[in-house]
C-alpha cells in the first residue's frame, strides 16, 4: 500500500486534520519542563528518527503526513511503529474512537501505564522514567516513584536519577534512605550521606525538621559515617546549613558524650532554636554531670 493510502486508511482524508493550537502549546511546554526531551521524542529516536523536535508536534496536516511517513518507513518492528501512530491519533481532535479502534486492530494495550511495572515487560528508559516520576509526582506522595523503583530496579546509572530517587526516599523514610545509601559504592555512599544530612536541614521546617533531625542524630552510624557526619557539619559544605551546629551538639548528647557536648555548647551560648535555649541545656548538662 502506498504511503498516501496508508495515511488515509489511518487518519482519513480530511485535508485540514491537524493538532490544535492549544495542544501544540502544551506539548512545547511539557518539553521544556522535561529538560527539552519528551518520552515521545525518545520513542521516535528509538525507531531511528532524528531531529524529532522539528517533526513533533506536527503543526499542519502536511507535517503530520511527513511524520507518519518517517515512522512507517522505519525498519523497526511493526508494534513500535503502531504504538507511535496510536499516540498521534489520540492527540488529534475527535479521534479518540479512531485511536481505540486502531489499538484494538493492532493488538496494542489501551492503558500503557498499567503495564509500566509488569514483570513481563522489558524496561525501556528505566532511569529516565524514574527521574521523571521523582520530579513530577506530588511532593507529599512518593508512592509512584518508589513503587516503580522496587518493581523495575532501574540501574540509577546517572547522577541526576540517583539524586532524585534518593531525595524521594528521604521524604518517605530517612532511615530507609540511610540504609539505601549503604548499598551503593563508597563514593556514592558518601555523597548520598551528605545529601541526606542536607535534606534534613534544607528541606524541612518546624516540627517536621525537628522530627527528622531526631531521626538523623539517632541513626546507627559506623566509624566512617560518624567522621563524615562531623566533618560535613563542622568543616564542610554543611556548615552553612540552618541548625548545623545544633545537630552536632545533639548527636554528641545522643551518643552520651556529655563532656564533649558541654565543651561544644559554648559555641551555641544564648542561641534559641525551635524553642530550645542552649544556656538552659548547658545548665542541665552540668547538673547531670555533677550528679553522676
């Protein structure tokens, strides 16, 4: 079948059929939000099509025909090309029924997201999918990115996907994120450990920060992690974090190093943070040391 006949068999012969202006605007907006690369762009590249930002979205009926021709002339498997055509159909005005009929005739699943974590599905772009889920899932709900990670086990090969996933892990459970950091190599573990400390101080406020800080200072750190903790907050980049010295002080108290805490407390004299006055705490420590 000639390309023209193929096109009209799928899209019909309406000469003005094209994407609406609002949809064109939305697609370009989403491309910018996704760092100038849509997943549809990746799929087009996967079938050997280059310069995708110039082809998609198609701005006219002729542009749609050109894109359709590029897809169907690809040497990729039919199901990949059919999937791309299906999503082109879905975005066209009044073509939802046509898209569903096309999917049914091509044996394509009608709800692709339902199959995102299916064990029978070979993961494609797993790091990129996880990164996108981490960035765009609701801030107070990390269930989707975490579910995807534990179902698919993406490699987390890029620094940005690892960092984005780890921040989501911190939001869900600081302790679980801590143990996850231990599963990485030494260099990544060190970087993630510092990210965990930064998360507690820079991404929390009020009672939430207090709760996370308490969880942080009671983590079962080994000798090396303890050194990282002290160096980061006392000498490294963490010194500028809000409450850094307070966290160091509380860590010493939590470990029972009361004499060190008293010496260190002089740096905090008179300060009041989250309702705690360090002069009052110092007096309590002195009394406690006298009793014992």
